[in-house]
C-alpha cells in the first residue's frame, strides 16, 4: 500500500525504485488495490493501475526484472480488485 499514498502520475516511477531495492535472491510482497481501466481513481490512497504493476515486475530499466512466484486477485466491485503477488529477483 506504500505506492498508493503517492499521486497517480508518480506511481510507476516509485514502483521501479522499490523494485530496485530487491536484492538478488530476494522477494517483494505486493498487496494493493488496483483500479480497472477507464476508471479515474480518487484518493488518497489512489488505487494502482496495471502499468504500475508492470513497472514493479519489470524492475529497474536495464536491469533484471522480478519473477512472479504467485499471485491472486479478488474482485471488490465493478471497478476495483485486491491484488497480492510475490515477486522474486533471481540470484545470479
């Protein structure tokens, strides 16, 4: 939920920075509310969009991405989902 406290326009950049902190062999647990495409989120907290989730998984530009070990999504209504994922950075 850390990224959701940041305005939407800055979320993807924050996600990339957080992914950069995951050490080789380390994992990141993601728990977030995600809004559906075409929905204008209100906040704070601002639900994430799919591009922010992609930014977490792709990691830092030019560096290795994070592998999704598992994930689950629960629909909370017509415009929001609760998303949980474990993202792992492979060891060299």
